[in-house]
C-alpha cells in the first residue's frame, strides 16, 4: 500500500528550488498547508496532492511511499 510521504514532498520542493510560498502560489494552496504537509501534521486530499504534483512537474505517485 502507498501513503503520502512528507519527505518526498519536501525533497521535491527543494530540488525544484521553490519556497513553500512559491509552491503555494504555483499549486493554489496556502503556504501554511504545505508546511503542515511537509511536517506530517496534515495529509493532503487527492485534489491537493494532484495540485502539488502538477506544480512540481511530478506524478502524484512521486509524492507517495510504499508501506507494509
């Protein structure tokens, strides 16, 4: 099973050279939400994960990790 990975989001944002504010602007999400997603305090809905992936030029699957 796959679940959202805060680490994958943070790594992807860093590799894209974006701040949380910039990613928020590109994805239409508030920067404080992105902070919560990256710190594992919130899990994005599918529509939010899709917006983040699109803003980062990734697939939603890239923001997930495999768990047992």
